[in-house]
C-alpha cells in the first residue's frame, strides 16, 4: 500500500466539495506543529506531499491524498490550537471538522497526533470531546518520540492510556513514532493497511 506513488488529490473547505466517498479514509488530526505533515510524508515516503502550513488565520482545509489502485485515502485535517487563533477561526475549524466527522461514511479512523514532549493538552481534550460526540474511533499516535528518553516515553504511554480509558470512542492502542528517526512508522503503516482491507 505504501510502496505506491502517493499524490495530492484535492483540498476542500466545505462539505459540498468533498471527493467521492468510495475509498476507506483515515484522517490525521492534531495541534498545529505536532508533526502531522512530517508523519504523513514519512508514511507515504514523499517528502513534500503534506506541507507545513502553520500560519494562524490561514484557510481551514481538509487535504486529500491518494495512491493508484489503493483502497485508502489519507486526509490531512487542519491543525488546531493556534495560540493567536481568533474565535471565528476556531468555530470554522469545529464546524468543518465536525460535519466531516459526522457525515463521512467511509471514515474508518482518526489518527490523533500528540507531541511526546507535551502530552495531552486542553485543546486535545476538546478535540477528543468532538470525536467522542461524532462517534468516530480515534487512535492516539505520539509524535517526536526521539525528543524524550525511553523511561519518559514509557510513562507517557501509560498516562495517555489511562486518560483514554475513560473515553467513549478512543482506540486503546497507542503508537509512538518519530518521523525524524523513522521509528514506529512501519507499525502505523501496518495498522492503516489492516483498516484499509477491512
Ligand atoms: P505540523 O504543523 O503538524 O504539520 O508539523 P510539522 O510536520 O511541520 O513539524 C513541526 C516541527 O516539528 C518541524 O520543525 C519538524 O521538523 C519537527 N518534527 C516533526 N516530526 C519530528 C520528529 O519526529 N522528531 C523531531 N525531533 N522533530 C520533528
């Protein structure tokens, strides 16, 4: 699946323009700067595929990536949690994301990225509330695991697991990754392949 040439399909800002929902979809979400673009690029093996666009105030878009003969679409969701984001932007994010989460029948899972150095923050909890409400299964993937020491990572995984146990739609398995060191990327690929072939 990930040996294929992944490419950008389209960006949408409203539900009316979503591409056909024929394929299984996996969406990536997380705070801005969490390492989402880097991880999508590492997964697909294409460096410039997902672009860093951590500019507050920029248009909120869902970006779709596909590969030929591949029953999986990757969706890059707009990052959340800009410190300076105006209220209207946060509302636009919530509206677009929530209608996508509720209205997309082929959405198999949301990969919720959490920065290993920071753990779950207040706006991650708000994103989880939204996902629970939308009843979409989400799986936490830790990013930048190379930034912390193995014992810290172990503790972080245990703490995160405990926080997820109370959640309605959270998947219990956590994957720790580093795009920089290519750690956990194969494990995440394997998980996505399983979902695509369901
Ligand atoms: P996005 O805003 O979530 O798309 O985040 P980016 O992928 O652009 O990454 C944000 C910053 O974190 C960049 O400076 C990346 O170089 C850095 N970064 C991303 N992934 C890793 C990683 O696995 N390890 C380390 N050390 N830094 C990373």
